[in-house]
C-alpha cells in the first residue's frame, strides 16, 4: 500500500550499448583496471604455486 501513489519519473530509452562504447567506458574506469589486474595476478600466483607444488612432489 505504501507505493500506490508513486509514479515512474524516468523514461527508459531503447538505446543499446555498442561494444566500442563499452570498451571506451572500461578503458577509462580505473577501479575496474585495478580489480582486473588483481584477478590476473592472483590467478598467476595460483598457477605458479601449483606448478611449484607439482615440481616438489615429482623430485
């Protein structure tokens, strides 16, 4: 009942995001780059550690 008199004030457009526009937006987003770099480094460290573990079990 609390939303009975609420009206939608924002009109949505049917505009779609292109791949080029999304890439430009991601390039300018510094926090996204920090996050992506962190994920990349964590996966690299995980594979490096796993490779070292296999080496020590082998020899």
